[in-house]
C-alpha cells in the first residue's frame, strides 16, 4: 500500500458536491459512505454472491472455533 492510498483511506469522508442532505449528514457524522457507494454500484446478484461468500466464511469460522473448544 503506497502512502497516497493510505492518506486517502485515512482522510475521512469526501462528500461529493452534488450530495443531498442525508448524504451530507452521514459524512458529517463520520459514516464511510464509500462502502455504501461501492455496494450500490453492484448488481443485486453481485451483492448476493458477496453476502453468500461472507456467510459461508462466518459459518466455517464458527465451526472451527467449536472444534477448537471440543479439543480443549
């Protein structure tokens, strides 16, 4: 990761000039609207696939923790 990207990531919310009042309020409260923008740029199918992958990972992690507790 280069320093320019790191500075951008740590720079906080950058509110676009055409943002509406709700968007501006979210930025002022420190909400990372870039995550919302990224999600909205995807199709419903792409969001579903990401959710399914995250859920699968969470379930695998839970199972690994349970196995670890059983072995202890």
